[in-house]
C-alpha cells in the first residue's frame, strides 16, 4: 500500500529462470535471432493492447525495445533527441561549419519537463550535458501540464536564447497520478517541429490494457516516444520497461557505432534488427521471455481483470476516506488506485477550500512550493501538517502497515496505493481502521495553537 506495485508472479519468475539458461549476449540479430524476434513480436502485441498508434509498430517506421527502467528509457530518448536536433540544425553545412554550429548549440540546448515529471528527466539532462527547465503545474489544473503553461515556457526559452529540443509529458505523475493535457500540448508543439515529445507512463501505462482508458492515447500519434513499465502493474518482475519510438531511425542514427568485429552480412543488409543500436549498453538480457510467459498465462482478459480489481479497491478505499470528512481530506481525485489524503484538526476549514468531490491535487515529489496554499492561513496549515505527520509516523512506527508520505503544495500528505497483486478488501479495511484510530488519537492528544509559536 505504500508504493506503486513491483510485481513478481510465478509465470514471470519462470520466464526469468528460463531466460537465465540462455547465455547469448543478444546485442545483435546474428548472435541471438530468437531473442531478437520474440522481443519484436511481444512488443507489437503490447502496442496493440495499449491502443498505441500504428506508427509505434515494427511494421511501420517505429517499434519497441525493452529497457531496464523508465529512467533508462528517458536517458536513451534524450540522447536521441539531442542528436536529431543537432543533425537537423547542421544540415547542409560543411564539416568545419558543422563543428562550430554544434559547439554553439550544445550550450543552449534545454530539455523540458513539468514540475510533476519524474526526476529522471532532470538526471537525463545532466547526463546528456544539456540544461533543464520545468513547466509549472497549477492546483486549478489538477497539477497537469497544460498547453498554456508549456507555451509560456517555450517563449521564455526563446527570450533567453535557449533551444528546447526535448519534452517529457506524463501519463500518471509519480506524486498524484495527474495526466498531462495531451491534446493541448499537441497543438502547442506544432510550432516546434524539432521538439521531441516523450510520454512517460511508467505506472499508469498498465491501465491501457482496459478499453475504458484507450481514449488516453488518442493524441500519441503526434509524439515521438512512449514508455511504460511491465514490472510495475502488469505482473512482470523487474526489469521490463517497454520503450516505443515513432521513428526507429532516430535511435539508430544516434546510438549506432559499428566496429569491425560487429559487422556481419545480416546487419549490413538492413533487414534485421540489432537492438544494441536502440539502447545505451551493448549487451542485453532475454527480457521478452518473461513478458511472453505472463501474456500467455494470464491473457488479455486476465490482465484487464487484474487492473480493474485494483481500481475497484482504490475507489472503495477512497469512499471510506470521504466518509470521515471530520478527520480526513482527500487532496486528489481518486486516480488509478491511488488515494492522497491529509488529516485535519476537528473544526478546522478544509486545507484548500475544496469539497471532497472536487478536491485539488498539488504534490510535487519533494519539490513542493510551500508558499502556495489557497484560502488557508499559515498557522492552520502548519497545524494540519504537524497532525498528518504525527499520524503517519505513529502508524509506521507500530509496524502493522507501512505507508508513504509526501508534500502536496505545502500540505503534508499520506499516500495509499491499492495496486498490489495481493491486495484485498480486508487489508484495505484494516488500513483504514488504523488510519481512523490513529488520527482520532492524535487529534485528541496533540495541542493545537492557532497563533504563531
């Protein structure tokens, strides 16, 4: 209940065990043709299951590749985006002119992500040697990145002489499962054809197996890459992160270095896939086998049932929290089995002035803007934060259940996730009862001083 799921199932472990028996390094088709072909087939299966546009299929110009993690995928596409941007900016120049132009541009390249984006984008920018800027996310917009906010940052970059070349958008932010406004972003980036758009769906991407979430991908044909983690919500053990690109040539042009000992007639023919050119490392593991085992064991119907059960449990827990408005406030609308809540002193106003049904998410994974909290005086916020922190620490210190906390735009919050393979209603009910009992005790015992301390 503390974190997003890290799945481990018998079929997945069995697939991992079998893959360990294959000692092939799998860096190109020649040394591991079966490993290569199965990865291509399995990833095309998943692309169709997730309702990704056809441009991400291997039969088109794109395709998928299994990375170690969503963070590794971000580093990979940031490097590809950087090289593509520089290559297009230097097109038609002589060798000497190209070197000068590249040196000039590299110091002005900037990667973008929202304030809610995973920290991997900032780290990827650091690794790639480029600048990083974040797009503000407002409480009123449920902490999603909007087209207007992105437009403002792009104009700001232009005024500062920076060259935006990459943007991470998010389908389900780490903190609150917010979904960026993909339709608005699609319209804004039409004026920036050189901007690489990546969709990070590490956790929520698993929900795309269900038809009721297929509408979330309707704008993805305008974007360059998409990534989700099978090892989070879809019953596959770590590591299995599925990265899709719209144009595989963008990856191979950036990452392909072919020494004489790697040359062979099959690779030279251009008719086979060498996945070494789709990633940072050379060697790779046979990770598609465990995904194949999971898909063949549970089937599409089983995966859908798995996701829907967790969504149902999350909605149930969310309803229980809403039934106690005297001690709890939900800070985000229920999203993908995640509930984010705060404990409030009895008799105090709501922390953000919102009703239970229209609560406003505002969490920023450790980077909260503590000066922003609508309709709340500082001392009331400090009192509520102290109370929530006390409840959280008391629960974890007793060891009956384990929860995580965060900061939600200046509000200390507790997070509960129901998307564990072993999650059951009785366990969530127990967690709710512990929360209620602990909150009531802390509200009663703590002294609250409305004035400055």
